């Protein structure tokens, strides 16, 4: 147990070992120990004083020092002594209760797979050049989206624990998303293939109601379905422990009511159970198998949502309503969907425009002839 010593002022001071610090010279260069070849370290002590000059003051100072010694491993390190790996772990833990399980799982995945080269750096030693170098290396093998996500997490951690370092990282250009929109013939063939199977209702909910996989998996007929309307208020996601859980949607836009055609409502009422009984991964895997067996071109289950948005757009439905019914928080996805409009719809719209211009030109020529 540390022993207190009396100061000339009469107070008692008790010192206890806290930690080691690396020794640097005046130019902040490491001081190397000639014997070991390693950077020198110095012992840092924490001091506890009590102004009571009596024995009770001595005992008080020693008690404070003993308490610190007992709990020092649990006391947070000063930020400047944290490694990036320690700071990243803290950052994730701080947000464990407020971010979605999917976001936490994504952070932990990046922690394992993307951040390894930075983990042992002390925060105080990290520079713009070091981080840019790691981003450049990652960009060689990883997709632009992964690299951008990686940079976003690095920047968030540094802003939290090293706000003095304002990062300006150059990132790879975004790739334009390659969206496929199933044609009407694709949908007809797909509906025929899933008729009477456990994938019939999931496909209908996505194609006719723009529901996501997680929303379909979390759907419960008993609590979420009335007449032909579904209240979408939850989704099924993997948590950080890779277990499927049901939670509220990420955004306000995700909580919505969607009304379906009566034939879809009839199919829902005829379901054997109150849920589809499939996880999002089950839906994806079974959907791939169905496409393969029917000979349809490969596309994602999620693309059924794009089909729904494209049809609504072609029918003249206002964007605000399409966004609301599909749970989109902004129109960026819709713009990409419209850019990849259904071929048959695009051809019909093109012909409509051409017919208009042809008629306009014909009228102009007719007016010219009459004026002569």
C-alpha cells in the first residue's frame, strides 16, 4: 500500500504509479535506449493530497491513492494516449444503444476487415498523410463504396477524439449504381413460378407494395394487416452477434401504410401462418433459385421495389407519394430508377414525344403553305 509523506506545508501527499509514457526529445523525436534499442519510457505517478495535518489526513491521502491503484485499469486513458483501435472500440460502444443493430454490425465488420493497419497507431501520431495512404491502399482492392464507408468511420472517430485534426481525404469516385428494373414479362413469368409456394406472398409484397426483405420477414398478419392495408412498422435485421432480431425501421420514412390490390390481400389471408416464416437471407437464396429454374435474367429481390416505383411513375403517380409508399427518405434512388425506366414504358414515352414533334412539324408546314 502506498505511504503518504508530509509536505513542508503540513499537508500529506501520497503518490501511486499510474502509467508509462514514451520519452521524446525537444524536437519530438523518440529517445532510444542504447541497451535495449527501444524507445525510452518514464514512469508517471498520480498524486493525492490532504490538507489535514493530523494522522487522519495521512490515512485519507493513502486511502485515495489505494482506491486509484485498485481501479486505475478501469479508468479511461487520456485521449492522447489511446491507439486508434482503442478509440474505435470506444466509439462503437458509445453508440451501441442508439444506432441500429445493422449499423453496429457494419462498424464491427469494418473494424475487423478494414482498419487493421491503423489499429496500433497512437491517436496523437496519426496524420493526414498516414490516413490518406491507408485509404489509397484500400482503394486498390476494395470497392469505392467500401472505401468511402471506411473513410466515414475513420473521420467520425478522429472528429470524436482528435477534433484538432481536420481530415481532407481524397476518395475514389462513386460508381453509378447499375439498377435493373424487371420488365412486365419478367414479373408475369416470376408470378407464375412462385404461384402456390412460400415465396408467392413475399414476391407480391415487394412487387406490388415496394416492401423490403426485412419488412416482409417481420410482417405479422395478426397485428399489421387490416382489410388490404399493411402497417409497416418494423424490420428484421442481423444484430452484432449475427442473430436475427425484429426492430423499428431506421428512419421515419420506413414507418408507413401500404394498401395492396384485393388479390394480394386474398393471398395474405390464405397464408398458413401469420408470418411468411422466412428470414431476409432465406428470401434472397430462394429468389435466386427461382430465377435460375425459370431461366429469367438474374436480378435482386430488391429490384422488385424498383419495378414498383417505375410502374407508379409511368402511371403518373407524384414522386412524393411514391417515396412515401416505398419508404424512401429522399428521391436519389427514384432518379436512378427513372433513368433505367422499363424498356416498354420508355419506348412508349419516346414514341409519344416523337409523335408530338412530328405533328408540330406537320402543322408548321401546313401553316406555311396557307400563308403563301
